[in-house]
C-alpha cells in the first residue's frame, strides 16, 4: 500500500485533523492505487497514526459489489469522532457509478493507531520531523511518500506484515547517524 503524506499549511484552522483519499492508478500505469493522507494544523505522531489507521481500515471496509483496487475513497478524520466519508466505483455489469458511505468507528481507529504507534512510532516520528523541517524550498508542497508492506491483496492482510516492513525500514540510518 503506497501512501503519500502531505502537510496542508493553510492558515485557517480546520475541524478535520486529516483527510484520507485514494488515487486509483491508471490501467496503463505501473503504479497501483495509492492513498493520500493530508494533515491539517500542526501534525503529531498521534494524528498521523490516526490518519494511517483510517486509510488502512478504509481499505479493509467491505465494498459491496465493488473491487477495492477500483474504488476511490475519501474520508475525513476528526478529533474525537468517527472517520466519515464515502467510496465509489463503477459497477462492472451495469457501468453505473455506485457510492457507498463509510464510517469507521473512533474506537477502531484508536485501537489501530495505537498498534501502529507501538510497533513503528519511531518511523512515524521521523516522517513528522521530515514534514516539519524548516528548509523545504519555498512554494513546494510538503509531502513524503512511503509504502506499507506490499500492495493489493497483501495490504488487506493482517497489519503485522505492515508493521514488520516499518520496523525494518526504521532500522535504516543516514550518513553520519548511529544505529
């Protein structure tokens, strides 16, 4: 599962902590679908983990009569509320556009985000630090891309595979850093 984490630097306060949306890869592209997590306000490890949990749980949510790889999802992640949004896809038999409401309970988001933080909190902290670095070129969008273990069907597997890949990625260091 590919994820692009963006930081919205808008000056207006937003009631939404994050927005999670999916971007479907084209039929002719080598890149599969990816999720885009946009963080609002001052990001923290907890808000990013909550948004990542929403992305993961939205992928897991059943899409009646639709294919996960062909559905497009948009969710708002609010402070102290369920994540709400919708999924839409084109019905293969009729060609009609189908919309399905999504609501991911806050308790499930908190549980999943807690597991994400427990297993890969350091990697998430580094991602947040990268987004908040002061030396981004002026006018550029602050965004960092990363991948969870595999894509497609493996992204729907238990989160242990995802956590294992993040723990492995967390072991990498940069020139001049100690392990």
